[in-house]
C-alpha cells in the first residue's frame, strides 16, 4: 500500500491544475466535454452518461474496470 501511495503522489506531482470558465447554465459535465473536445485529450471517468457523451464526440475515455484495472476505449491503435 505504501508503494502504491508513493507512486500515486509522484504521478500527481506531474499533473497541473488549469482554470476554465464555466458558462451560464453550463453543468460540470458540459465543461468537461467542451474542454476535452477543444484540447483533444482523454478523460478518466466512471460516470456512464459522461462516458457516452464523450464517446459520441470521439474523445477517448479511461475508466475503472473490475475494481483494479483501467481500461481505455476510443483510442487509436
């Protein structure tokens, strides 16, 4: 567990936080879909409705499968 936590912290240190504007009457999911489409970047989520929206606009989605495995759908081989 300690090794996994250490690895997670190292990964988190490489990430950056970006600020984006949320439009009037725009939900958080709407913002995620808009930014993912603009930046053409994959999104990690287990929300089924959000996954479906992202896949409909050809954005790759990373999700947790069987509690311990990550799977990515929509990526180009």
